[in-house]
């Protein structure tokens, strides 16, 4: 799992039928110190996250697991909303 900040929504009127009804989010991966790292990512939302929230997301085959038995064509998925974290 990786940390990210939700920076926007993605709207697509034409898409694979297996994506119908699923929200797409634009994520900025972040380090534990909240600094941006890497490129932005489009991810399916399995938890109802919104813009400005910090989230956990997974990549690869695991991105489809929250939608079982369906298999939407995805390689990233938000699987948790972070309430808060501390660095010691």
C-alpha cells in the first residue's frame, strides 16, 4: 500500500462497461512526511474518498479485489482513508 492525497476527480463519459458506476480519482502519491513523490495516478475508489483527503492505495492485480466478483480494468485502487498519522 502507498499513501496519497486525492487531488481531483476524473470524469469519463466513454469507458469500459466494467467501470460503469465506479468513481475515478486523481491521486498524488506522498511520502510519510506528506511531501509529493512520483507522478500522479488515476485510481478507482472503493471507499468513498474525496478531494483533499489522504488515502491508502494499491497497485497491480490487487486493485480489482474490492470489486470481486467483478474485475474492472484497473491497476490502482483506493482502499482506505487515512484519519491521521504521526512521525516520531
